[in-house]
C-alpha cells in the first residue's frame, strides 16, 4: 500500500470564455497542458451576472467529451443531436462530441450564484470520429454514499460498491464529489494506472501530509490509495481519475485530434457546415 502524494499544484487561472464568461482554468493552462486523458478543467463560480450572463452561444466540439457538473444555478443546453437539457443544481451532463457537435450552454437566470465545473475528457483515436452521445441526470438521480463522517456523490465510476450514473467506458472515468466535516478522513483505493487529481472548492484539506488549498488543482503522484483529511472548517472537493490514452494530442480550441491534418480537416468541415455528421437524437434523462 502506498498513499498518493501531490506531484504538482496548479493554481487556477482566470480566463474569459464563451461570449464573455469568467472561468477558472487549471488543466489546459501553460502549467499543465493536459493530464491524460483530461484536457481541460474549468471551475465557474460567481454571483455577479456580468461574469456569466453572456453564456456560451452555439459553438463546435470534435474529438472528445465534455462533462459538466452544476453546483448552483441553471443553464440550458441545446445541441445538434436535438437534445435540450436543463442543468440544475447538483445535476450532471456528459456529452460525447466525438465526430462533431454544435451546442449552446446559456444561463437561465438573471442573477444569483452560478457555480460548477466543466471537464474535457479525451477520446482514443478509434472513437474520435464515432457518433456523438449524450447523458444527463438531475441531482436526485445521483447516488450518495454516507461515510462515518461526510458523504460522497458518485457521478461516474464506482465508490464502495456504488456505481455512478454516468457511463464513461473509453477511459473509465471516476468522478466523485466528496464533502467532509472538520478533521474527517476519507480513503479510497485507486488503481495505480489511473491519472488522478483533486480540486478543493470549499474549506481546506490535506492529501496525505500535503496541504490542499481552494482553487488549486492537485495532480496526484503514483500510488494505490488516496487519503484526504479535512481541515478545521471541513472541506468539499472533487476527486477525478481516468485511464490514460497515451496518444498524441493536437488541439486547436474546441477541436482535439491526434494530428495536425485532422485539425485542418475539422476546421474545413466546420467552415463548410459539415462538422456535424450525425443529427439523430440520443438518449437522455
Ligand atoms: Co461546449
């Protein structure tokens, strides 16, 4: 048994996205271009409508998955598959853009708190040009596991025998939202082969002997166990892990492929109105 320590701390940078939305980016910045299979992590959290009201009007994606976890607020999603989704507090959305999706993510509130995460998960070459797919679940559908002190929401993967709602077979993503009261401990066996990170968004905590602070992504080093202890005010964090793909990553904005030629094809397809290859509606909840 070896507990994982922190390999790298990545403070989230403020970035303007969409039509003028402020997000805090950790994965996908110069300090950490990607963490295979993860391409980007944006944390959004503001009660100032100027920072979110412009939303994300129609935009394309190709070659990967977007995984959105809403903590507070209300966003409406529409996509070229014909899906319309309402992202409400505690809800989760998994969108496999694969060969191509055009979608919008727009706020359905004029004020109040908007808070959550968007994670981009890469796809292996064999799936980059496959059909898009979509999964969406409301907060009530997400299983919660009670700890002796604290609780764990299982969004994807399995925790203590409880399986999350999102199925992510390509890289076996584990996505947990862990809430711990003051000084409580959390421990999780985690396959050595998985790349993993922790992002604290409330309170503070320690990973093994290393301090974890808010809005700083902690990349976990090798080991087979994750041990987190909450600080004096308790803590809430996401713990995410996935199987690395081990292929070249060539990214141009919302297109993530394996080669420069594939990126040029994606841009040409988009300009010619051919990015979206499958328009059939996919399953959603
Ligand atoms: Co998008």
